[in-house]
């Protein structure tokens, strides 16, 4: 067993060494070309792994059947939900094509990559050892390989492009590979192949896809693997009666901070306390902060606002964050002249005390993007 483990690490090390060459050699290729190249590389490593490690057959049991059933139910339920949302949010044409040439050029390499990847994962990680490290390493390597396929440096011109790339493309890839590693470690290649083939090919099989926007698709891409993982891990825990108190306690230790964090974020976003977290939509305050950033505002009385403060106020039912440049006294009330730092001229209208929400106290980069994307989605921004 130790000898086989060394061979596994040797093969994974070879893949790690070849990944930079794969990235460099495929720079000028299209996404489809990179996919073909990856499928060929995986096929070569499968042949080597089979020769060195042999073929391991998965054990068919109740848990394997239950796992496949769980994956099918989650995937079908998700499909029903997102296509129902499409009725309200609209549909886009997918990559569906009845042209045999397109099916061969685009669809086939995707299927081959998923198939070869899971066969190789099975050879390197299933029943090799009780250690999970080989499965984790292979998941990391395949995440990098898939990120290389979709990576296009020419389209990443700024921080927003990079943030979108990481959240919309990289994180769902990592989530998929992590789940595939977990499934293969316990059950072999079949459950992971079923899960990934549906994720990878449904746009090529169905003629339309819901227009849900980047944010929702990114959330779904991370949420589906997490839900499947939780359901299957629960099944395994119930099946194994020797789950000890330590494991339960560690699960609670992990869950409690997450719940507390969600409660705090919900309170901040809802604005029920003195402080409130809001997302920035335009770039009128650049370079201090811009689209996709979030600001923490403090609800203060109008008397506490001074020239130079960044004021948060309502204007035409929209929250605006601009800097105070002049304060005027009108009887017992104050009026504020504001200006965006990036705007050439001050705002045309004065801000009344009744329109003031508060003033900005803290800025956090990028974390407001989910709200921005949802706002764009429901406004019909493409």
C-alpha cells in the first residue's frame, strides 16, 4: 500500500509540473482547443496509472445507490427551480445545436474531459489509503487545470473583472472539484461523473437557459455541491453508528461562528441598528470607492454632519453617497450641497435633513458585488 501511495504522489507531482507547460502551450488556443488538449493529457495519465496501479472496482452497496439518487434529486430540483425563475426573468439561447460538426468539436471534448478526469481520480484516490491527501491534491490540480481552460488574461482589465472571474468561474470550479474528490474517496468515479456531466453539458443539450445573471449562477454553482455534500455526509454519518462526540462537537464549533456571522451581516444589511452596510452602485466617488464596494454608514443627526463628510442620503428613491462641500442654514433646518469626488460638478439639488440617512464611516472593497449584480439583474441590465 505504501508503494502505491508513493506512485500516486509521483503521478500527481508529474501533473503539477506539467500544468504550467499546459497553460503556456495553450495560450493561443480557444477554450475548446484547451479542452481537447486536457482530454488528451488525461488519457495519457490514465494509461500510466492503469499500468502502475491497476484497475480498482468500486464496491456496489446501499450507500452508492443512495448517493446517486441524492445527486439526481438535487440536480432535478435545481433544474426545476432555475427554469421556473426563467419564466419571470427570461431565457437566453444556449449552445444547443443539432449540427453534428458542432457536437463533435464542442460537446465531445467536454464529455471526454469529465470522463477521463473521474477515471484518473478513481485510479489515484479510491481505496489507495485511508489518507485524504491524494484526493485533495488531485482536486486542487484539476481545479487549476479547469481555471486555465477558462482563463483569458485579455478580458481581465481591472479589479472588477478579476473579482467576477474569481467569484463566477473559479469558485464554482473549486466547489465542483471538492465534491468530486469527496464522492470518489468514498464511492469511486460514478457519482462524481454523473454530477459533473450534468453540470458541464446541460447547456449543450437544452436549447434555452434561464437569464439569471452572473451572481445567481455563481451562487448556484457553489451551493449545489455544498447541498449534495451535506446530504451525503449526513447519510454516511447515519450509516456509521460509531460517530463519536468529538466529531459532533467539532461540527458545532464550525457551525456556531457561521451562524453568528450570518446574523451580524443580516442585521447590518437590514439597517435595524445604528450602523448599516450598503453596496455602492455607481463610480461617482472613485477612487475612494466605486462600484461593487460596500460602505458602513452610521446613522447620525444632521447637526453632527460637517463639510468633508461623505453623506448618505435619499434622492429620487435611490441611496446616494456623495461628499458634503457646503452646509447652508435655512431657519431651523440645514441643507447640504454635495458632490461626487469623480464628478466634475456639484449635485444640482440640495439635500434636506429629512433625506439624510447617515455618513460613511468604513469602506470595504468588492463585497457589495452580489447586491450590485442582483440590482442589475432585476433592472434587466445585460
